[in-house]
C-alpha cells in the first residue's frame, strides 16, 4: 500500500509534506488498529480513509501558510501521478496531466481512490459517504470527461 499512499498524497500535497503525511497516517493507523471496522471494510480502505483525513489536515495548514506567504501554486499534477509514466510518456503524459487537472475535485478524488489507491467501489462509498452505485457511475462519468478533455486538447494543439 505504501507506493499507492505516496502517489495519492503526492497528488494532494506539496512534495515536502508527502512523507510526513504518510508517516502521520501510519502512526494513526497503528494507534487505532484495534478499531478497524468489522463491517466488511478492508484494512486498505480503512487506512486510505485515515490518509484522506490526514491530507485534509495538511491542506488546511498549507492553505493558511500560503495565505501568509502568497506563494505561487504548485502544478496540479506531478510526475508519477495516476501511474501515467507507465502508460504514456513525454507529450502524452503532459496531455493526461492537463486533462486530469480540468476535472472537478470530486472527479479527481474518485479516480484517485479507485485507480491510484485501487479501492473497490464499496470502500470508496464508505469513505465519501456515497452509495456504491453512485461511486461507479461517478467514476464512469469522470473517465468519460477525462477522455473528452484529452480529445479536445488533441484537437486544439494541431
């Protein structure tokens, strides 16, 4: 799970926060191991639920710091996100990165949890407070929108 945790966290936080956030997640998971739900939720989904909350905490802190420093925002996606370096290279990877950045935050999160983290729809549904069917439909629509963005980008770059 560690590589998937790093990839998920890299997508959401600045590079200097990634390892700290994953470490915080692991600490919380170890401390709360006795509380793993017995409702069919896998340990992986439980850990990603913790990671999601840790990332949100880090984002809040980072946002406050950014307001103070008014620094330039980081790129939406970094190398290695969504495992795209294994699928495409160079210009194609950049096109996927740009298209993914055009998706809504909800679409991005659903795709990250389903694709990067490899969680099942029922696990994502518990994390996000949605029905499993809604997660699957949302994933389908997010992938369709991603494809549309990729087609549109290809057509405008020629």
